[in-house]
C-alpha cells in the first residue's frame, strides 16, 4: 500500500534498469518549492496513507531510513507513495542496525546516540514522518539542522531546542506530531495501532484509506510536468556516463576489445 512498486528490471554491461510505477503528480518537495500550502486535512490523509506504508514495510522487517518530501510521490489523484529504497535495510532479531544513514534534517536522535550500542529500530521512520508532516504544514522543519550539521551539534539541538507549533493548527494535529517527534524512541508512536487508537484519527475509515477511496483535497495539476525540467536536465548533463551516449560508448568499447584480441 502507498509504495512505488518495482515491476521489472534488466541490465546491460554498465547499468541496471528498474521499471517502476508511473506516478505523474510529482514529489512533495517539488510542490513545497512551488509554494503549495497543504491544508491540515490533506496532511492528515497523507499521514494515514504513509503509516499504512510504514506498517507494511515493518511487517517485512524493512527500515526505509530516508522518509522525506523528496521521496514521497503523488499519483495523479493526489495519493502518496514512498519511493527511493537506496539506503533501506533489514532489521531482524539476529541483525542489529547501527549504521548512520539518511538525510540529516530527517534523521532520528537515536541514530546519533553513542550510548545506544544496541542500534535503532523502525521508530526512526516514524520520526522522519513527523518531521515531514510538520514541514508540509509549516513549509519549514521543526529543528534547525542542515546536511553539514555535526552529530554533536545535532545532539545539542535535540536537547535544547523547543519546537514551535502555530496557534492555527488544531490541538489534535499538534498532539499527533508531538507523538511522532518524541525524542525517546520507546515512547514514540511507531506502530499502526498507536495511530489508529489516537483520538484525532478516530473518524478515519482505514479500509477506505487502504483502498484509496478517500479523495485527497490536493490534486496535482494534470496540465504540467509536476517536476523541474531544468533540474532533470542538469542531472543528465552532469552524469558521468549519460544514457544518450551509451550506444556510441559501447560500440567504441567493443571496437577496442576487438583490436586488443586480434592476433598481432
């Protein structure tokens, strides 16, 4: 549920290609950059859909480790889908997870805690969800943390910073985000049951959420790309082995190989 699914994969001499769901609504980062102001009802539905996805991953012993607006895609109807499993990992009883991986502004405090030699668990994804939900509502994150912030500085921020909640937000939404941004992972909401039992979400029809029968309030425009073509073009130009030159590159490699293998 609410995941960008892989349909097929193949590879050649240089690359592996993955065929995934075509989701035309753009990612949430793009919409934030377009100054979209997500209403509370929209974010509430996003949270419900995303916790179903996290619950499914948890049932498969998977920690995503990079939940953020950039990795949440919208389909053409406005439903969210988690993508980009590049740094996802498996958590089992036999295998602890201690590696520091993710995008710093969205990473949970326990990932940097040297006093926890037992590592971290699924709760790190729920922290990232809390950061993301806050950012969608306020267009800024609750903690002033950047990609170059040191672990020691991050620990200080978590220890001393006070998260501000706008008065315009409902008490229920504030309470929910506080539960997701609980510093202690043992007390943090990190199970589907935590969410389903929460009073603010008592009116949610979870079967309807799962079946995508609840119409999102925000629907991406069908008349445009819902991505930044300049950014995509820059990525293609900076690519060390661009796909559009692959045919010529492989032909040259084959020619050079034939020369080296020919008898002198």
